[in-house]
């Protein structure tokens, strides 16, 4: 079977299972099996797979057809142009979270050598993307899951930022040894009743997604801890879900009556990032 035939067959099977971006996923999994990049794959689509490659590809497509996300099959996911290790102990980084990183980079220009805290770091995507783009920053990255932090540690080493990213296990802001200039958070915010609609459900850790009845359990608890751990001139950037803007901005305005609150929509027009600045 040639590369082209393998790709076509995999794509058809995935389309039949209503898997979005079937062509892209077929390609991603084949590149993973062949250990080659995109350009190498397309230089010669008529090249034959070895029987062993064919078998491995078949096996990974089977896993994908059973619903397992390709990021867990390959053990990798790209975020902010950076390659991250992932496994079933961490949430798979979402493209919309890149907005959180972009906004944090913009705000960081107001601080010299900022101390940033990333709450709910998971495999470390936000913390490490910030560390790589803000060479003068230091980052405290917190997660309640030790298993998630083990993955974050691998990613810190992979990207050589272990000297500037401190990994702390514990509940939200609790483990932070000192107040931060910038606090950034992507907490679980999916409403419990909507969890079955998340298409990676059954594979991703519910701990990273489940925000309780209205999706705001973790965000509320986090906001009430903020005052202690944010510097007087600090700012907050937090990811939220569909329809959560009012509740979250009201909550923050109640806690920080003089703070300046802003909401930034993602590329789909969904209010996705809430920003709070205490200095202006
Ligand atoms: N955006 C994710 C989803 O809808 C949720 C991530 C989160 O809860 N922080 O799948």
C-alpha cells in the first residue's frame, strides 16, 4: 500500500465516523508512524509502506476511530507553534487558549521582568509558551495533579525553561510563595451536564474540564483567593466558556471594584479571555 492509498483509506474511515478534519488527522498519524515531517511526507506519496508501518498505521487509525484523540495516540500536540508532550493525565491544549497566551504577552510589556503565575498548568503549555516568548519572565506553574506536573516537567526540560518555570503542586493559588505581577488561568469551566458533549470525553481527565453545575465552581474559588496573591499593580487573564462572561465579570467587579475589566473574544467570536488590571 502506498502512502497516498493509506491516507485516502484512513480519511474515508474517519469521515464515515464523522471525525472533523479527517484528512489532517490521517496525515498527522501517518507522519507519526513514519517519523517524518509534512514536507517529507508529500515529496513522494507513491512510496510503499513496509508491512510493519502499514500495521502500525492501521492500529493507530483503529484507536482514532474508537474516539481516542490523536494527541494521545502520538503523545504530542502543537500549541503556539511549539511541540508539547501530552498524555491522558493532561487536557489536550486547545487552539483557543493561544488567545490567553497572546493577551498575556501583550500585557507583560507593562512589567519589567514579570513574575507570572499559571494556575491549572496541565502539561505546561501556557507557562512554557510564555517562558519562551518572554525571556525576562519567571513563572510559577501550579496544578493540583501531580501526574499532570510530571508531563509539564518533561516539557520544561524539552524546551529548556526549567530554570525559569517553577512547578508547584496544589490547589490553585495556595502553593504560590509570593504574589505575582500577572496571574493567568485556564481552569475547568465546562458545565457538568455538558461534559458528555465534549468529544474527547472518556479520554481526557474530567478534573481538567468539570466546572460543576454552572461551570464556575473552580473559577469562583479561584477569584476569592486572588486578592492575596496578585500584586497591587498586577493583572489577571483567565479563560472562560460560552455564556460565562457576565457571571465572571460581575464576580471580579465585586472583588476588585476599582479594577479595569476587559473581555476578549476568540476567533469564533466567543468571549474567551477575561482581563483584569488593578493599576489603571
Ligand atoms: N475549551 C475546553 C472545551 O470546551 C474546556 C477547557 C476548560 O475547561 N478549561 O473542551
